[in-house]
C-alpha cells in the first residue's frame, strides 16, 4: 500500500479549527488507499512563548533543558491532532520523536538525525492507524531529548518519508506552492509546476523561505518527492523532485536576501594557509558565511570578501580582526547596508549569456553591482540594500519568470516509481541505517583546461559588468567562473573570470580593445580549478574549511574562491593542480560516494 507523509506547520495547526481541517486532509488521504503519517509543528507562536518563558526563568538557560522544554510544543500538537482524527471516527496514534525511534547526535538545538527505526511505525500503519509524529525532535544515544533546529519539522517529515520509502511527502503551509520569487515582493511571481532539488537547495540558501535546506538535502539524497501545498485549499501545489520544470530556460527563479552584510579583508598575504586562518575562526564561532570571493592578488597580496547575516556582523568582525593580524592584512572593511540578488536554474549550466542578461538588466535599472559570485546553476550579486527590490524586479522581468515555459514538465508518480535507480543507490541505502545526515560528496575534480583573466582598477560604476561580459559573449567566448570584489581603492573594483584555455589570447585582445579603461588586464593559462561537490555542503560547513586546510598543508596557495550550495570551487596555480586534487581526495575520502 502506498505511503504518504504529510507535514503541517505551526500556522496550519494554530487553532482547534485548523487542526480539524488538517485532520480531514489526513483522513481523505487514507481513504484514497494510502497509509498516512502526519508530522506536525508546535501550534502557532507556541515555540516563541516557550523561549520567552525560559528566558524569564534563566537568562542563559542550559541547552539540554531548552530542548526538553521546546519539544513539548510538538507533543501538544500531536495529541490534539490524534484527538481530532478520533472524533471523526478514524484510528490515530500520536508519537514523540523518542517513541518513533529518531536517533540523533547530541548537538542540542541543532541535532542531526543519525537513524530512524521503522518497526513501530510500520506496525501501527498496518493496523490501520494514521500515525501522528512530533516534528523537530529526537533523542541521542543517552536518551536526552534533542531538537533539530530551524526547519526541523520539515526535516523530520522528509526523513520519515525517506526511511519509509514513501511515494511523496506533502508539506502543507500558508502558501500554495513554490514561486519564481517571493510573491509578497513581486505580485507577478508565478507558481511553478515543479522545481529540481538542486534549484530548490540554491533558492533555500538565498532566502526562499518555503523549505529549509536540510530537508531538501534529505530529499535529494534519498530521492523523496516533495509536494508544497496550501493548508487552506485543495490546489495541487508544486513538486520538488529530481527534474526541473524546464530545461529550455536558463533561469527558473530569483531571490532577494536583504539582511546581508559584506566584509572585505584587504592586502592579505597571498600565500598558502591564509584562507584557512580566516575561515577557521568564523567556523569556530558557528558564523554562517555565504558568498566567499577571493580575487587574484597583486604584489603578493590578495583581497578576500564574503557575506554574513547582518545579525552576525559584530562577532564576524571580532573573528576577522584576530585573523587579519596573522595573515598580514592591511585593513578590514564592512558594509551592513547591502542585499544579495540571485538567479537560479539548472538550465544555465548548458546555456551561454545568462550572466550577461542579468548584469544588463541590473545596469538598465541604474544599479551598481558591488560583488559577483557565480556557480554552475546560480549567479549572485551584491547591491545596495535600498536597491535590492528594484534589482530583483529587473532580473525577474529580464528572464520572463512570470511566463510559464512552453515545455513545462508535470510530475508523474508512476514514472517516478518506474525510474531507474541511481548509480549510488546502494551506498545511499546504507546511510539509512548508519548516519542519515552524513556529509555525502559525489565528486572531487580538477579542471585544467581553463585560463584566468583579471581586470584590476575597474571603475566601480553601474553597467561595467554588463559592458564587459556582453562584449566577451559577443566575441563567442565562453565564461565559466566569475568573481568581482573590492579593490581596496575607493571607486575601483576588480573582476576575475575563467575562460577556455584556447580562448585566452582572443579574450585578452577583445578586452584591450574596449573603450573602458582598466588599470590593468592580466591573464594566465597556468591555472587549475579544483571542485568539491555533493549534498550537505551548507549544513556541513566544514567542507570549505577542510579544502583550505588540506591545500594549506600541501603548501598550495589559493588564488580564487567561489562557493554555492552544491559546490566549492578554488583556483590554484596549474603546477599545483594534481597535488591539490590528491590532497582533497585524501581529506574527504570518508565522505565520497
């Protein structure tokens, strides 16, 4: 019999009336011939009330006791949901995370799921019960109650769907699907039929609040179809699955992250270990680092820029100023009035001109780009916070995201059931019984046929990036990795990018003929790009640190860096490429599948 997992968030169970409505949805799903597991969050603002109560008792409550307290919110919800289902004449059993058998590590308030026992769940389902599972919680090996952190109920739901090999995981929320951007910012945003795991992971990392990234990591790892639906209607919703809605479009969605702050460390000693010294201190303080940009250095000095949430800026600056003394930095600057605008789409990996179109749209809006970072399926730029909404609207319009693609896919459950199992399925299957949230890397690779071009002393003005990359694209030159960072000189910026090695000389000639005056144009075909990709790079923040540490230990200097949800790329000297690859393979041997 097919298994369906349904998850209802706090707003969906905020009142007795809403609990009754959710109970009816679960009963209807069972009557359609499914076995049903329902995961619920705490009612409405109950978690916030408990947090406030704890701080009234103790300004610094112990982490273990906070988890004990916060887990009670979901316990209330599961009991009430089971009562509602019984009232309607159907069988239901409520279970806490411990009663289900969700085993986690001992990281209070942010625990990771290790294993889930399915014996009790399957017996209750086979006996005709709707099982009501408490989201957001589990127990460690010593039976201490733990909570999973932000988005924990989503994570519980997808994890249960994974171990039960459910046909789908339905996430009921206060929106009726996944949109091309936040409809509260742009009314013209369009609801998508479906979106791929990779695209949703990138959107989740840049501010799309529909799903939390850990739950999407679970879904991708265990091939769990997710349907995001409205709690308040019977609309079909949007599917999050392996395949994108369309491969004919380069971009599927756009997002704006407003609460960003940028930090630039100027004049860093351009030698092995500098990046590691900086980012290790940030990781030790559990600071969430997003865009990381290291541009090519001059005179044995380099500039490193990155973004963090605005609320973590003060602690970030303390950490960075410690590191600055060690890496010989000349200065540390920051800006807490910036916003990040990003576009995402698996189609851009096979299409040219996506970056140029984005830069051109922002230039036409008269908005200056402060930083650029690109990956295989995401392009992010930093702009002044006040200009963020206008930049988002400009790129949304430029890529016609309000229009449904002509070849839009519609997900088919039968096709999913018949789909060929992925090549890594046997290894992934073993993770169900060993450590479900273990870091899973799928590729460590080196690209040695690229060249690097750096433009320094570029006037920092609207339209510069658009002008440069439109000219390069018009010359038939394919651009891969792009980074733009501060130059340390007021009114100037630096832009570096990689192109095929065979196109280096042609690209240099094209740039030197441009009317824009650069301080300096330099290029090198003696580079190698090293990449680590996989599932869990954002929640396992140690990947970037591990790369920097392994390369530093091998005496290899990092020339350029850019990061994404799915991949971390670094550029090193060509002669160090093979040694760097081997160092990374040794470092991550236990995580590679």
